[in-house]
């Protein structure tokens, strides 16, 4: 999130009238988009299906997920992932697999997305509500939930992995 913030700030200082940076699941936009008056940031699940979108003028969307960075535990004790529950010191264990948060800055969106994902579905939503965050959450069963009003869920028939523009969406997850 911070890296995307820094890239966009640098591009604007260099004279760009609009800039978008997507780095490791974090997107930051500012200024005039190539078309229209707002940028469109889409959230995709681990299979590349678009699940939601958010229109932005100046802001960020950061996604944290347990679906991609996974490995097998030694001794065949199941799969592990990189999102650690600070209470246990172990990978978070719950049904939540993805949280995308929109905020004014990428670093803050990233902090909230990862904290909500580590906290789980119930505590994560409470955390997001406490900070007035706009977010979309997805669980292991493929259910999606919106917190706030900024994100709009896409209908199931709109899930078309082939329609993803790699230049924009590869970095969403």
C-alpha cells in the first residue's frame, strides 16, 4: 500500500495528470483517469472471478487474502498461509479468505484489510465498522459481504475471468 502511494505521488510530481499503481494487491489512483471522471478498481477472487468494484477519484483499494500464499505444513498437518493471528502467533484459522478495503491512502487500506482478515469474519467486520471502512469480504464458501456503501458486488453471471485486463487486475490479489 505504501509503495503504491509513493509511486503515484512521484508520477504526479513528475507532471502526470493522473496515475494508477498496482503493487502486490494494493491499488492507488489519483488525478485524471484515461477515460471518464473516475477510476474503476475491481476485486477478484483467487480464481480470477471479478466479485466487486469501487469507483475512485483519489484513493486506494488494498486486498489481503489467504488463498494464494499457502504451503504445506511439515508432517502433513494441513495447509498454512501468511496471515498471522497475533493472539496465537499462528496462521489465522477461520472461513474468511479475502478482504478488500478502500481508503484515501494505500498504506491505511492495506493495514485495515490485513487486520480484518487476521481477525476473522465477526471481529473483522467490527474492526472495519469502528474505522468507518468501506470493504468487501469473501469466505471459503464463496459468499461475499460489503461493509459500507463504496463497493458494489457484481452479479454471478458477470464472473468472467477471461475479461480481466491483466494490466489492471493482476495486482488485485
